[in-house]
């Protein structure tokens, strides 16, 4: 997926609100930018970290800049989650993901489906597969680790997936790691044991979990290699 607007290199000055960070541009001017939630991206916005920001064109937005990626020294991490569905659809059409090569059609879920927490329906003449996308950002010992927290939306997704399995359909949570400094993913019992127990239970009941890493540059981001999930 190509970035359709210019990425501007900047540096974190300070984060003083949950969704706002001050960054210094190349001309040494300091501007405020919309950033990702610290609850989802813990410990990323340290002072001095490099960021790529974009200028927001809409005159109705109070903040004129938005953070797209950040680098604390280990490598770039894409933090804007809005492009995740487009990433998946592009990888599917390019036959990148080995877990889904048997499917011929892809359909983005709509409000009419009444499954608001599922992202895509994949299908061939014999089978349907329902997919929910979950980017993961936490890193420990060179591995992308999950879960960090199971929220209300995840709980609703689990119930919707259960209904689809009861109808005989395949259900898959696709974990996407939009960073290039992790070689594999790890299921962790220690970050949030309650969330881990719930995901373990869902996996035992037939919900599949697969993980894919990404290639990231100043021009584009794309889903690349499948990542092994260790326990």
C-alpha cells in the first residue's frame, strides 16, 4: 500500500495528552500532532524518537499534523491503524498470505451483515471464512507479543465468530505486525493473564490465530512474511 501523501520527518518533543504529541520539524518549529493511543502503543513516544508525520488537508481539523510511524532506534513502527483493512485486501489479491490462498473472493463486511466486529468474508465454492484483523505492537526480546488487553470489542468479536462457526464456517483472527524489528510472534501469559486465558479458550473452541509481518518504507507498507506464533 503506497502512502498517497508526503511523509515529513520530525522528532518527538513531548507527549502531554493521550492523543496529542508535540514534534519538532526540520526547520526547528514545534507543532502538535494527533497520535495513537498510549494504551495501544505503550512506551513508544519517548522524547527524541523519530517520527513520520503527514499534514492534514482538511480545514475542519484543529490539529494540522498526524503521526504515521515512529522509530525509537529499533526500526520503524507504523502506528496509524486506519490502513490495516486495505493492507489485508491488497495482500489477499496479491496471493501473499498462505493461509488464504484457497479462497477466490474477498468481501468487506457491511452494516447489513450485522457482524460489526468482523472485517472480511473470504470464499470459494466450497467454503466461507470470516476474518477479524488485529494489529499487535508490543515487543519483548525481539518478538511481537500478545495479548496486551482484551476489550469489549474483542469480546463482541469472539461471540460473532462463535456464531459463524456454529453455521459451519471457518473463523480466523489475523494478527498483523506493522513493524520490521520482530521475527516472530509470541502468545504471552504474563502481560494480561485474564485476556490470555480468554484467547486460549477461544483457540480451543476453534477460533484460529495467524500472524503476518510487514515491510515498511517511507513510500509504502505491505504485508510480507508469515510469522510463527510461539507459546
